[in-house]
C-alpha cells in the first residue's frame, strides 16, 4: 500500500549527477515491466555522467503530468515522450508527481552524440531527484527515509525508465537480476556486489574508444525484443548465469586472466545474439574489429592484462588495472586512437555512483 504524502512543500529544487556504467556480464533480452531475462553485473563509471537539476512548483490541478525539459539549457522536445512514458510508469509508486510542475535541466559530461548511452545515467539522475522530493515530502509527513530505502527505490524507479539505469545508482560493482549466489539480488533493482572486491580491481580503468559517434541503426529496445524468439536465447540466458557465478569468484580472488576471458566472451556473445536474430544486424564497424585484433596482439606480446568489452554499439571499452595505466595508455594513443572517429576517446575509471550536488 502506498503511503500518503503531504504536499505542502510549494517549490524547490534538487540536483544529482549519476554515472554511466559498463556491463561485464551483459543483459540482453527482457520481460514485461523492464524485467531482465538474465542477470548482469557492471562497473560503475566515474567521469561519464549526467547532471540533472529538478525544479518543482506546486500547481493548481493534478490531472496531468506537467514538465519542461532542457538539455544543456535548451528545450529538447524529442526527449519529452520518453520522460512522459517514464512518469506514467512510475506514478503508481510516486503518487505526488501530478501535484507539481517540473523543470528538468540535464547535461552530460560526455558529448551527447558520442555513441555512449546516456539513458542509464540520465534516468538514474532523474530517479535520484524524484527520490529527493519524496524524502522531503516524507519528512514533512513525519517519516525519516533511510538511505537504503532511498537508493533501492531510486534504482527500482530508474529501471522503469531504462533497464541498465538501475545499475547507475550505486557503485562500484553492481548486480541486477536474480542470481542464486548473489545475496539480495533482484530483477527489480540493482544491488552492490556483496563481497569484498580484490585489490586488482580497485580504481580499474576504462578508456572508451569512440569508433562511431552516430546513432545506432537498431535501438537497444528493438534488440532486446528480438530475443523473444531467438534460437539461442535459452542457452544465452543460462550462459549469463554461469558467467556471473564465474566472475563473482574472479572479482573476489583477483584472477585477471579469467576476468579477461569472461569479459571478452560476454562482449562477443552480445554481438553474436544480434547477428543471429531475425532480423539480424551488425553494430560493430570495421574499426571495432581492427581494435580488437590489435588488443589481442598487444596482450599476447606483452602479457599486459588489457582487454575489451562492447556495449550494443561500435565503440570499444578498454579495461585494465591501474598499475599498467602508463603502458596501456601508450599503446592506446600510439596504436588505437587512429581507429577512432576524429581521434576521440574518453578516459574513465570505476566510480562510486550517484552524487547529490545540492
């Protein structure tokens, strides 16, 4: 049962930043209500984030949602349908939303057209702001909300906007989806990895090579839907469970060789699912493959534990431990940047999750 909320707060604003994340074990395929077909685990990033300010003012009528949307200070009409749909999905859990007019002012620390998915960071930042409003209303009603409830509900709400957004609320390693070996894991929200992370993965680096900054020819939503009748869907979902079990052990004991094997296999499996769906599609570009082959050659020759992963796109995330950063960056800048669109790449590392700015 939903608690009533006092709405005597007339106006105010909050501002949160939320990071993007990169999945190590991938989520691909979903059920109704943004429920994942298989569990996933991700590194929370630090530098690639969305900063969102939510201003709110009480209005006379509560019959409709009312909001303005600004992206980098300018009205962004083409974003509004996604926000409208999000508010409709979460209204049952946030019954105060129609009481206010919202001004949502959002910006990314990375170029919007860079080919890095901003839906995860954007929806997570918006969910954190909404929860700040709910916390203020609850306090006004005489209830003090715990941090655990705040973060769990924010992750739950973010998932309803963009599935992977539920992994951008906390850090540094987040599991989303029911898994027998992860205590507290849920299909409904992300949970922090329950075990102590081995020192090998502290401050792990992610250099993102921007191979193609254009819009994907097939959206992730369409790609997820194509898993419903996919000939290899059940095998893939079973593989994800097995790989999550394996990477759980790796993150605890620090085995970088095994980490590389799981992470690269997961990236290639994700794209194999795209190439074997009906209709089939390929999101990798020729330069994606050139970079992968260069990484394999470099690793074989040097034994430096550098590896790649991919999202549902052409860009390459290069993952490596902090203690080989100098050698890895030298390799990236001399041999790989030439395969990037306009030589563009982003240096990032594991972060800790969303941060309240004001």
